[in-house]
C-alpha cells in the first residue's frame, strides 16, 4: 500500500507540472494520456492489494496422511495470488515511470515546477 501511495503522490506532482506546461501553451495530450493510464494501473493494483489483504488461507486437513499435500496446496494458492498482485504493482510502477518519461520528452522537461 505504501508504495502505491508513493506512486500516486508522484503522479499527482507530475500532473500538476504537466498542467503548468499546458497553461504555457504546450501540447500535453500524450502526457495526460500516460498519466491517466498510470493512474488506472495504480487503482487496479490498489484494488488487488485490498482484495488480497482480505483473503484467508486456512489449511483444511482432509486426513493425517494428506497434511503435507493440503499445506502445499494452500501455500501454492497463496504464492500464486501474491505473484499476481506483485505483477500488478510492478506494472503500475512501470506505467508511472513511462508517464514521467513521456512528459519529460514531449514537454521538453518537466523540471521542478519551473
């Protein structure tokens, strides 16, 4: 959650700087589209993190001889779910980086609020 919040804050700052460049008469459509895409990816990852936090991985033991297999099945489900959430977070991070690159290249640098 903390990383997604940080990404969201970075995107907000970027959006403010892009808006300033737009007021200066620059075309911000590519940067705005990249920011919107990154924002959607962050929202998707946040929803996945929240959903994952609510999941329960109780091990249901069917028999004493199957304890190992039952525990492995629960662990595998947890691992697969965590990998899926991790992928969404990585995708969100990459889309934020892409939005920053797009803004920097199409607007001739975004500076510190020049």
